[in-house]
C-alpha cells in the first residue's frame, strides 16, 4: 500500500492537511490495531476495543507514519505493525492510569474502569503490553525490541516517580520535567525513532527523530497540563482541574507555588486537600495563577520545547514530511483540547 497525498501537494502547515496526507497509512494501521486484538477471552476484547475506540487522536501512529516516509521506508507492513505497537502501549498506560487516578471519565465517555472495574482494566492493560511485545517480535529486529523494552521501562519509572511526588509542594521543575520526559515523551520519541529504524537510516538521522519526539513529547505534556487549568471541559473531554484534585503538581501550579506568598501557598495546599472543592473555587485558583503569570510561563516553556523539537530536524532536507513534523510540533502547543 502506498501513502496517499491526494490534494495536499502544497506545504502542510495545518493539522487538517497533515492528517489527510497520511490517511491511507493511518487507515492501514487502524486495521492492524483492530485485527491485533483477538483474544479467546471475550472480556479482554471488550475492554481493549472500547478503550482503543474511545476517540484518541492516534498522534503516535501519525508520528511513525511521517517519520517512516521522511526516511524513505518502503515496508508498509512493518509500519502498520509499528503503529499498532505504539498504540497498544499507549492504551495500556491509559487503562492503568485511570485505575491509579480513580478516573471516572476518559475523553468525555465513562472510563473503562467505571464499566468493568479496576481488576479487569489492570489485566487488559497487561494484555496490551504483552500484545505489543508479540507484535514487536514479528519485526525480527533487535533494535526494535530494545527500543520498546527501554521505552516501557522509562514509562513505568515516570509513573512511579509521579506517584512519589503527588501532593509534593516542594517538587522542583527539574523533577517535574523528568516525570514528563519518562512518562509521556519517551513513547512519542519511540514512535519517531521507529520510523528511522525501519528505514535503516544512519544513526544521526535516527537520533534526530528520537530527539524530535522527546522534545515534542515534553511540549505536548506541558501544554496538556496547562489545558487542565484553562481549557473548556467539553472540548477537553474531562472536568477542568482534574490534575489539581488528584494532587498532581504540574508546571502551572509549580510556578505559582514558587512565586506566591506563604499564605497563598498554605491556602493552595488546603484547597488541594478539600474533597468538596467547587468549580467557583477552582476558577479563583486559575485567576490567581494567571495573575502570577503561571499560565503564561507554562505555555512559554511548552513552546520552547516545541522549538527545540523542530531544530532537531535540521539534519533532514526540507520536504513535505519534514514540514509535517514541524506542523505537529506547533499543533501540540496551540491546541485547545
């Protein structure tokens, strides 16, 4: 199967055009995802298909498709399998995260744990991790196996590090960025890096793609953490302030705590521990953070990482695929949900 460019022969400077330019590749990956979940245990298929079909953007398979074409990869079957791998891993983390966070909603719909319970979601998450490993083995590549083994290890470390620092009002920005780098950015980096591995391009280009995904992943998560304070709840797919209510110290709050008065800091701690925090109280928290410049600071940091991501692509000649990756980097910090 060939990649479809269709009407998008011009520069791909908006996400609608980017999605359209890789629609055939993404459609083939989607087919591989659906075909890959084929357990003899019906409950596994129910939970997995429900979560996989819950409205995710498929940004990781998209990054793989772009990176592979940028590097001239001709093995469409490997790209399809790779896209399924990154999505299985990502979906496994969603199932586990929702259990950890006691989440009731995921992307505007009931979280899987609300329908099938925590035990089922943990086990299906484990199944999807195992399924990803089995799919990776089909590619018969030591480099691919090592990439995903390392990535899954980093993601587990990031989740555990975040757990250690829940409600930690002394969390440093350095540790926060380490959590983000491990928990979120590592899989985005792996998706980009995989495109280079499948095409067998020189290490310099593989490393550039890995660096692009890593920096873009940090930008993605910092922007996402900021949206938790400022986005419209309906578009975001969850109630604003969920991170705050769960005791997560993300960059906007971290900046505020570093610059507020001792009285404000104590009041913020009290509010975070208040299980009956109202929408009006949360809105006042956001207003205080905005006055302190904390929202603007977080968005500036996200933009700085997006800029770093784009600079990593300098080893590649200008092309539609390179432009597509740069457009994705801009999108992750400019989106509103």
